[in-house]
C-alpha cells in the first residue's frame, strides 16, 4: 500500500497470509464461537442429567457409605462410570465427525484457504479425548463431593418424593442458560439466512442467464505483438459467433465479473490538482457489454473500428464517474494509464456498474479495447487469470463446449482451452462462502435447539417425578386435569421466558460481531429477534407439553400410596 503525505510517498506492508485470509478470518471466528456455544450447551445438559442421576442415587450412595464404603471409594466408582461414558461418547463423536467431515467438505467453497487440508488429525483426536476426560472428571467429582456431605440418618429415613431441592433449582437455572444460548445461535442463524437471501436477490450488474464462459490462455503461443493478438481474437470471435445458437460473443482479459481483476494507476488529464490514483480495469472486446447485458449510460460502446492503429479510447463505469468526475460529463474527457504507456485516452462511454463482490459497492473500473491492449500487460494478466470468451446463447450453454473448441482450433491450435463455466455458476460461486457460513450456523442453531429442548424436557419430567405425590394430592382435593396441565406448562413457560430474556440481551450484544458478514440486514433486526424467540418458545412449549400431558394421567390413589 502506498500513501502520499506532504509530498512524500510512504509504503506499508502487510503479510501475504493476511491477504489470503482477511476475508474469511472474521466469519471463521464467528463459526468458532458458535461451536463453543454448542459445546457449552451440551456440557450444561450433561451437568443437568448428571445431577438428576446423582440425586436419584442418593439413597444408594448413602447405603454404600453406611455399609463401610469411604468417600474415596465412592469417588472412584463415580469417576470410573463417568470416564467410561465420556470416552464412549467421544469415540462415537469421532465416528460421526469422520462421516460428517466428508459430507461437509462437499459444501466447502473453493476459495476457502486450506479447506482441502482439513482432516481429523492427531490434534483433533487429542482435543476430543481431552474434552471427554475433563467432562467425565468434572461431572464425576461434583456428585461424589455431594455424596461425601450426606446426612446418612436423614437420607436413609426419607420416603416419598421430596420438595424442590437446591439441586433442582440449579437444574432449572441451567435450563434457562441453555435456552438463552440456543436463542443466541438461532438469532445468528436467522441473520445469516437473511443475508444470504438478500445476496441472492442482489443484481450483479449484468444478466448471467444463458451466458457461457470459456477460459483460454494465449501465453506461450507465437503472438508477439498487439496486432497479431487482435487478429487472432477477431478471427476467433467471428468463428464462435457463427455457431448455431450463439447470439453474441465477447472476450475479457483481467478477470470475469464477480472476480478481482487487474488494477492500474490512472491520471485524469486536464483536471486541476489531479493526482494519480488506482482503479480496477479490464481489457474487453467490442461485444463484451452487449453479451453480458451491461447497460450503456452515456456515450458509445467499443466497436471494431477501435483497432490498434485507431485513436486510443477507454470506457469507464458509473462508480468511476461518481468518484473521480462528480458532477461532470465524463464523455470526451481524457485519462492516462500508467501501466500501459501513459498515452492520453479519450473516454468514449460510461456503462453500468458490474460488481466484484455482491455484498460490496461496485469498484471504480475502466475498460480498454482488447485490440488496443499492451501485449506485455496481456501476458502479465494471463500469468494470473485466463482470458475468458463469453457466449450468450439460446440453448443450454454446456452443450456448446465442443463447438467452441472446434471453432478455436483452426484460429490457433496452440491456444489452451479450459473448463467452461456458466455465468450463473460464477454468480453462485461468488456467494458460496456466505451459503456455507449460513448452512453451518443453521446446523449449530438446530443442534442447540434440540439440546435445549432435551434439557427442558428432562427438567420438567424430573420435576413431575419428584412431585408425583403432590400432584396426586391436588387431584384428590379437586384439581382437574386441565389445572395440572396448566400448572406444569406455567413452569415450562417460566423457564423459557427467563432464558429468552437473557438470550435476547446476550444476542443484542454478540450480534454486533456478525456485522462484517451481514448484508442488507442490521445486527439488531427486530424481525429476526422476534421470529427466533417465537420459534424457540414454540418448540420449548412443545417439549414441556409432553411431560405435562403425562402428569395429567397420574392416578391420585396410586400417587397417594406411593412409597
């Protein structure tokens, strides 16, 4: 990067790795955070289940202790059980991960750095084993420590269901945490779904339908001058244009639309206080704009008369005119291009903006006639990007591949031909990473929703099992089944509302992290927040309704005789 300050030019350097990963670093950090939230929700669920299991075994542990088992022996037993469960779960998780990774890599964008190097290596194996061991130890020690503080006499004398204990209240609090974390992921997923929807509806500035792109490389052939190259393209485009079903054909060097391309220093000629600036540029044939359906906004398009010997001309896009020639008529003004020859070129037309990235405004860009391009620049371009032939057709574009090859070979057998792509495919690839990010966030949000509902179901079910005698007594005293159903649903609703309120506050703060990857939607979008809350509330109530329904079927006489 270069910057001119007080007549001096200063340079700044950035690591090449940062250039490769800058566009994906923030989204990948978002995904890493989503993985952490899912892991946290799973751990909270495990904690809840382990506490319920430990409380159910209170009498068993008390009896073992009364028969002479020391707390160390009880601790060893519980740790062994939990470590075995953790290792078995970790092994199952690795098998599922191995299967899921192959499936996931099929959806990975081609431009994701090092995506093909992703595998379940020793680091992943070590992390899984370590997580399983730590989880087993953590959730094995807690029940054992509780067991060491048991009042043996009181515990062994207990019969029937007890009232809500501090452990039960802690379980309810953990479910509220699960609901809140799940809501954060649901809101994040909803924002990304809206982003992808908005990107899909955004116009790229051209019509991609029924347009085929065929990459070619002229580097290494016998072309040694711009005149020879111009004659080749003239013959090749004429032959391809005569193929049945081809309505128009154009060529572009320096990058397709929706792809980063060439860049050069430019100086506006005849402008006061004008300084050299940098702008995107492409080398295009006469029918390039017509083939892509890019509208002409002023002046004229290139013609076959813009030959190597004709006056030098250039076309700019609207973004160029807005930024560097505001309030002026750009047509008939002049600019010089530093990387070509510095010769003044007349601006003969202004075309509509074609985007390099759908989620960003169009970059200021100028276009040169392919016939007037520098041969050295053309060779330099093809060291990075191929020249692409663009065909607008009235039939299926892929079916024209062999016809295009047959038309190019007679023009020059030494030209290398690449794999054709439809421009609809190019458009799809340009938003592939956003699609991938949305898909992963949706999967994580779905997992978190399932885990939160399982936790809620478990707490309500456990609460009902603890209150069996109480429910039987209420029904014996006149409470109807709808009364019992509503009482349990209220408990579920209370847990859901508290968790939702906490989740909304957390999501309001954390959604700002998504700001750099969102498009057409605000991080605090009210529709997404309300929709995610309603979805979570509806699924949570359904999870609570099942045990509530079971509570209404309790027989009062059986419940009163319980234990």
